[in-house]
C-alpha cells in the first residue's frame, strides 16, 4: 500500500511508475503513463535485449505481456510474465526504463506522460528534459534557462546583474563621484606638469605622475561601476533568459578586464608612491629622522599591498 504523502517528483523508472499508478502520490501532476497507453493491433513488439520477442496474450478480456524463452533441457519454449511498457512506435521497454528521463523508446513516449520531469522546450528541436525537482532551484539546467525563467519561478525570474538593492545604490553613489572627481584630479595634474615643467623638482614630478596613475585606476573602477549599473537597468527584463549568453560575451569580458586593470593599477601606483617617498626622504638626510627601521616597515607594507 502506497502512502498518500509519498513524493514522486524525485523518483525515476519503476520507482516512479508503481507509486504513480497505484498511489496516488502526493503531487497532483504525478501522472500514470500506463493510463495513456494505446494498445496496438500488432501481435508482438521487439525488445533489443537478448533479441527476444514480447507477445500479447488475451485472457478474460485482459491484455497481458509475456516474454518467450527457451526452457533449459527441452526443445519447447515457454512464456514468462514480463512487466513491459509498449511504446507508441511499436517497441517495448521494461518498466525500469519508463520515466527515467532517457528516451528509451526512441519517440519519447516512455517519458511523455511522467510527472517527474520538466520539459525545457528547446527551440532547436532536440528534446530536453530534466528532473522536476530541479525547476526553480536557483541553478540553470536547461540550455535555454527555462527551468529558472518561467512564471513559477518568481524568486529567480527577476534575476539581475546586481541583485541586491543596496549594491545597486552603492554602485551609483560611489561610481559617479569616482569617475568625475578622478577626471578632475587628472586634468589638474596634467596642467601642473605643463605649466611648471621647468621649475618642478624630480621628486614632485614623480609624485604627481604616481598620483595621476592612482586617480586613473580609480577612474576605471568608477567607470566600471557605472557601466555595470547601466547594464543592470537596460537588461533587467530579459537577463534571466540571457544570463549564460551575457556571462560569456565579449562585453562581460571587457568589464572584467576594466575592473581588474583599474584595481591593480591603483594598488601598484600607491605602493610605488609609498616606496618612492620613503627613499626620497631618506636621501634628504638624517635631519628628517628617517631610520632604516622605518624604510623596512614601508617596504614590508608595500609587499603586503602587492600580495
């Protein structure tokens, strides 16, 4: 006796077939494939295994499937009851191959009326089915993302590039000032370099260059945050369906290079500026109070930043 609370959506083969047909299962869509079988007028259907035949015998208006076999030590043949599912195309498969998410019949009739599957409805014409419990689980299994992007997946159907509202606000609040203010810094430093080119010391010139590099790296990070925020706005309607396509696009690769290069440039420039200042102050003389211990500490800090 099958309990009514039995969950059948994560069962396959005969482990699904028996509860679904004898149950009922707990799920309303746990269909019994045997209820949709149309009896063919052919007297037999072939089975691939052992090249045997599945015959149909009628007794008291009941259709029974049996398998013909050779009786050991005798010339005559006998029959044995066999649990066989007749496919729509005339083939037969065992119950263990029904509703197992594999096209054993060749025409998907063994998977057509099963409540343990989700149909991806791939437009390429190739049948694609996955276990029913994988629908709306937050992981894309269908090649067209339909298992996560449908009306039943309200939690994941509204997926965005930036899912958190706080991160969206953060990207706009920090990205815009980072872009604008660092442009101003670069413009001002450029004017200083050209206006005081002959009167500027090497130390000041080098520091301005390094500060400009830091500003340029932060500018790239600000630009990255703004571009990602704009993508988040314009792609929010169809991002769920096109997530895999977008993640593998040249556009996404460009954003990754932009953010990585900007952050690495800033760290490198800050480290170089710290080391250069320490060395420059050491050359000024002992009156500045720069000790070897201090230089070692600066170099150690620079190493940590690089790592």
